[in-house]
């Protein structure tokens, strides 16, 4: 089975570049740009000069991103990470630089064909030089079985295509500016309206060569969901009053991710600090019969899916050596082996 949203994953061509994310139609784009400008260690990931996504610095030389952004990469692939892709945006904030990737780890259970429908949509990039200008982001530490993400306000960030909730994203845009907005985490993707888009799978543990079975519920529960709520006024047209899940109130900077935002973070704020709680993974428009508009274009009513970092903290720590505080309660659900692919150095930052 291949889910419909497998074609709506958020890596994008880099042939055209502009802003990122679809926004409320009644809010200035500059408000989202200014919000994103404060998150300097969210950057752009380029793979072989043909695919563009986003990523987040979580250690001096480690970037967290989505697996589908670099799907198909091997030791000869050209991958870069740039923390400020547009050096001419004149915002007076120092650039962090351009880095080349000298090693990467794609989760060993990720499937290139299934994409997010098969789960495990995360990868780690090792940079050829340390990021020194800013402090790397921490990660959200929670027992995934507690579903601690639900009801919290997340801040998706990325460099993807832009548009408004009325129009959806414009495929001819994306890549130059970092945009950030807010959205409430409404549900897990095990929601009955979404779960059938995921695929139960048998995988082989590369450490033991033993098979492991993951149910559809287990795969879907790796992702959390937000819906894109329209302002409740007549200017929202056919979307006025439409609500798929959670509160129908549109936040002041309500946002949807779009192609090019893949791999970017969803931040929570903990004790005044931003921590990475999710990885932008997919968009999905529910069929009209289920209350959606049937499109995967990041318009109002569409759902956005983020991989839950809490479910993969152990794997991230194994690869990077960067620990997070132990969550209370049961141990993490997905304690999985690492697969680090070494690559030759590609030279110094330019």
C-alpha cells in the first residue's frame, strides 16, 4: 500500500526560491519573516543541487532533518547545510555560514518508496566544521507513551514554498527566507481519519539480522498533527468555520508547512528555551467527505504531520552522543539501532 500523502512530502526542487510556509491571508508576511529571523540555526539542506529541505542544528556539528530530504544519498552525494541561505536579506543578523556534510545517518528503518507512510522519517547530518556563532538547540524530552505533545503550541520553521491559506502554496517559490509560525498540536496520526495512510511493516534489525514487525498504529503514532485553521470571519470564504480537529481558533501567526520545509523543526518552549519537538514531514488534505478540501496544497483545513522527536531521542543520542534529560515514566518506545554512513570530506566551508 502507498498512501496518498506520500506524494505530498515536503522536500522541494530548488529551481526557484522565495519565502516559506503558507500563512494567514490577513496577516503580513513580514510578521512571519521577523519571527523566523530569531531562529538562526534552522537552515537549508541542499542534496546534489536538485533537492531542497530544511534542518536544525542540535550539536556543534550535527543537524537533524527528515530522511526523505536526502533519500537516495550515498558516499558520493553532495550535501550542504546553510544556516542563512539568503546573504542579501539585509536584516543585520550575522550569518552562521555554509557547511558541507561529511557523514550522515538515515534511520535504518526508513523506506524510500513509502516515504513518511512507512515511518522513521528522520536523518542526521554531520558537518565538516563546527557551528560556533549560536548555541545548538536542545530536544524535547518526554515519554512518548504519555503523548505529552498534545495540546501544546508548536512553532514550525523552514524555508519552503509560500502562499496563503486561501490559495495554498505556490510551487514556484521557496528557499530564500526562514519563516516561522505557530500551530497547536491537535492529535497523533493514529487518528481514525488518517491512520489508513500508514503502512504496517516488517523490517530487519541490522545489528541482529532479526525481523521486527511494526503495526499500522505504531507507525502512525510516530507523527503528531496540526490542522490549518482559518480566521473566523467572512474573508476566509469557504473555509470560515471549518475545523478538522482541536480548537477552531486561528492563532495570531497560524501557519502550515509546505514543500521545502521538510526536515525543519517544530519547537516547543521549555523554561524560556526553544527545544526541537518535531520534524516537518508531510501535508495531507482530508477528503471532502471527511470535512477537508481533498487537496494536499497546505491550504486552510489541511493537516500537517511532524515526526515526534520524543520517540527517537535514544537513536539520536546513539548517533550523535548528545543526550537529553531522561523522561519520567516508561522507557522510550522506539529504541532502535544506528546506521552511520561515512563519507569522504568535501572540503572547507565556502
